[in-house]
C-alpha cells in the first residue's frame, strides 16, 4: 500500500478505525485445518469476525445473501456485507500553522464475495438407526457455513485478519498470554501499562500489541527479566 493510498484510507475511515482493521491477529484465535492435496492452512473462526465487526463498526453493519444454490457436493453463496462509517468532523493543523475543519459525510461501504462449503455426511452408521453412513448431516448448517465463508471474505477485503489470509501468511501477532507476560513483569518493576509500552517502544520500535511472538519471547522477555534480576540484586545490597 502506497503512502497516498494509506493517507486516503485514513482520511475517509479515520485513523483509529484503520489501525483497528489492520492490527495483527492474536495467535490465540488462529486455528489450523488440513487442506486438499496435503498440508494445512491457518484460519479464524466466524464468530471472531462477527465480534471484530461489532467492535469496529458499533453494530452499523449488515450482511445479505444475494443468491445461494447447491452444486453437487458444495453449497455456493453469493452475498455482500455493508459497513456504515458515521459522519464526523475533525480539525487539521497545516504545516504553516493554519487550521482547517474537515467534514466527512456518512459513508456506506459494500463488499461482495462468494462463499462455499462442502456438504457434510456421516462417516459411519448410527447404532440407534437414526442415520446411515453417507447420509447428509444437516444441509441447513452447510448453507450457514457457506454464508459465513462469504462474510469472512468480505471482512478480509476490508483488511480484517489480513495477516492470516494474505498470500504471505505467517505474520501473526503475539498471543494475549505473551502480552500479559510482559505487562506482569512491568508491574514487578513498578511500571504501569503506559510505562511498559514506552519501554517496549524503546526496545523494538513498536507498541506491545504489534509485536511478533519472537520479539516478545526472544527480545522483550529476556531483557525485562534481566531488569527484574538487577532490581532484586540492588535491593539485597
């Protein structure tokens, strides 16, 4: 993304929303599943997308199924997700010291995508005779899964969890437990959250919540534990 594109994105969506949409995905919510042809792929469950959409847009979003049909063993869904950015006004100070008021009218953004899901079948007979091997489990759930797949793709196109679904992949944020581990040791040193984050910025040049797992386990934790040990040694003198 170019600086010009990033500037426009921030201008129309707002800096806070842009940062929220593009934040790294916590490792705690990333799961893995096998894929055809071997190997595995990371994914984020649908309910995390719904939670993030609610947090980002304050419930000012909606999804709609345009078309849904069955194609052999797959359910195909075409749909869209709409997001509403409320009207807002902000004051910008120019480099020459002058100020100007910028008003951005309410914006509605709509993303369209296709989603799919394979029809699920029972792997073996039910001992009680309720179903047999090969019977469809619940076609309604299969349609729901295809709809969720569509919703997730629309959200990813807005930048949500893009580090998990990008072609590069693997650039996933630290887990909450790793972040907590740094904060807890900061408290041991008598720091509040702000002080701890300032220290992290000095060490790696980014906020704690943006750190990669290796940056926490291989850089921050060893250093902050070293500071704690130094403090304990000084207290003994």
